C-alpha cells in the first residue's frame, strides 16, 4: 500500500490530484473555489487524461465545469494558462453562441465525457478541481 500524495477527497493521476465537487456553482465561482484550495478547474492535456477524468472522477454523476474558457478573440484557453493541445467536443460543439463561453464535461451515457460550451454567468454545475500534490516539486506545471 502506498500513501496518496493528494489531500483527502482527491484522486491521484500521474502528477496531479483531481476532485469532483458536487456543489453547484457558476464557472467563475467554481474557479475561485479551486484556487482557494491551491488548484484550478481541471485542464485536460491528452486523451488518457480525458478518459481518466470522464471515467474515474466524473463517474456519470453530473455534468461538471472544466477549466476551458473562450477568450475575447474567440480562441479557447485553460484557466491555469496551459496551452490547448487536446479537445473532446461533443457533436456540433462548440456552438460559440455569444453567451456560451465556459466549458463543461457531459456525464450522460450518450455524450459521456464530451465537452460543451455553456453560459457561464447563470448556469450552475458541479466542478472538477485539479491541483499538483506538492507545490515545491520540480515537475509542477508552469504558468504561461
């Protein structure tokens, strides 16, 4: 048995810790809550991160905010500043409607794990937190 490097309630995956927070919040409030715990809304870099977050963390419980957000110029950016290398948009997404700038991950069995751009100010969903287990580790994700 090996002790988890993550705080209670978080699930370890490679060099990060993940947690589904089931309290409903707007995207901005969810990101603020993550920052207070030393992390960000989850950024997803590769397909294996996507599979882990969708399958192990989300577990089909509810759609949840991830850290992706549309910028003023129409591009998308992760809340932790990491470049967008990977996306898992659902069919017909992103719709890029003016008011839909924040991204959530679907939990339903039909669209499980796919992403959807959603209204951020009014719509409330659970959130996916991601943080590095030890801030002094040399492999901490850099800020860009």
